[in-house]
C-alpha cells in the first residue's frame, strides 16, 4: 500500500489500483500503467467495471469540487471500460454524467471537457451512431 494525497493505494488484479479516501469509501479506480485503451484487454475491462461502479457510487454523495472532479475521472473510465466490452449503450450515460459534472463545476472548456467529449463520442460510435459521434468529436476540438 502506498499513500497519495491522503489516500491509500491498493493494488488489485490486472494492475488496477483503487484509491481509498476514507477507510471504507472507494473514490477512484484507474489503470496503473496507461489510459491507452489499446493496451487494456477486454478481460481487464470486465474486471475493472465493478471496481469503477463502486468508485462512482462512493464518489456521488460528496459535493466538494475535488471529489466531484474525481467522479468525472471514474465516470470516464467506466464509460471506456464498458465500450471496450461492447456495451456502448450502457457507457453513454456515464460519459454524459461526467459532462454534466464538469459543467456544474464550471469546467465546460479545456482539456478535461474535451477528453470527456471524446469519451461521449466513443460511446455513441460504439452504438453505430457515427454522425452523432462526429459531432461530439468536433465539439472536443
């Protein structure tokens, strides 16, 4: 276990660490080595999904800006994991919720918003809606 920003890092299978903010609350889960989807295998995505769902559920009740920003990261990772296992329709609401949180935080511009728009585009494309995906990708520019 490693401490980081007042949190404790615990390694899980497939190198997905889970950050714990309070003794019992998971506040974020992420790939320890990369965010590049090409290197994240489908089995790892399936294993990561329940960790990410736990992270999202643990983060939602907190209203401070820092935790809400962590929620955005967890929602984006959850959406990407679901796209990677062929569940684009389940992924889209998570990505759109991340956009809503960023907007509420006053961060409707900049890199985090652009990355989230790309994630929304990926979820839409995974559902076969290429035109809608293109609109999201253009918004991200």
